[in-house]
C-alpha cells in the first residue's frame, strides 16, 4: 500500500554535493517527492527526531553533526517506500554498506565519533508518521 517516509540528506551529503545524486536515485526508483526543503535544523528538532538514541554515546555528536550545516529534508511517497528507501540507502555503517546502495557507493568512515552516512530514512510506519509530523507539520 502507499506509504510516506521521511528522508534526510544529512549535512555531509549536502556539503559533498550529493543532494542531486540522492534525489536522482529516489526518483529513478519510481518514488515521488511530496515535500522538499533545504534547512539548517535547530538542536531542539534534532533532539526530538533522535529521541530514541538519547543516552547513547553517539547521541551528542550526532545532534551536533546534524546541526552543523544545511540538510535537505524530504517526504517521499510510494508503495512500500519505507522498506524501499532503506534498501536504496544501505546499512548504517558506510564502510561496509553494500556497493550499489547510496551509503555503499558514496560513503565511508572519516575517523569521526559519529558515522556520517549521507542519508536518513524512517525505519517503520510509526517512525515515518512521527518524523513527518516533526519536520513537515501540515504535510
Ligand atoms: P540514522 O538512520 O540517521 O539514525 C541514527 C544515526 O546515528 C545513524 O543514522 C547514524 O548516523 C548514527 N549511528 C547509529 N549507530 C551508530 C553507532 N553505533 N555509532 C555511531 N553512529 C551511529
């Protein structure tokens, strides 16, 4: 059935000029953009977005990194898009993400305290609804 997911091109992806490449892969797969915005996220939004990671060792560096520069937030729609985008993105660790995926083709480790892995995608229908409400109230 038709779903929506929240996709973020993280500050590393935007800084490296990979926004177009990420959006190209999403559109080439056949998904549809229903909202799209470049913005620098305030800490309060990022703390809420990543609330489930509060207390983990990478939480503070993650919030700092995600607020370090502009990111691109998007709502993407299509049948099974939540799973489908996660498949396009590849696994969390960009060093070992499978080639052919966004992270596997374009990401690697940079010796930093938090993995800079180019994109975020919601991991479940519940997360997608919560995250879209946070980033795009009204969409
Ligand atoms: P994302 O899909 O945005 O969700 C949480 C983020 O935290 C993840 O991508 C990575 O950027 C980061 N992350 C998750 N697990 C770890 C980890 N074990 N070490 C460092 N960073 C992590």
